C-alpha cells in the first residue's frame, strides 16, 4: 500500500518538475525572442 502511495507521489512530483521546467524554458525563449527582434516602427 505505501509503495503505491510513494510511487504516485513520486510520479506527480516528477510531472510537476517537468512542467515547471518546460514553462520556464518557454518563458525564456519568448523573452529572448522579444529582446532580439527588431521593433516594428511602422
């Protein structure tokens, strides 16, 4: 019983960690894109 609970907690924790890393990477990529593209001065 406890092994199953521990396994579920570990899987949920790993999924949360991966989601956090992916979100941070997307935000970083968006920031770099904004910083390195020329402004549209039309």
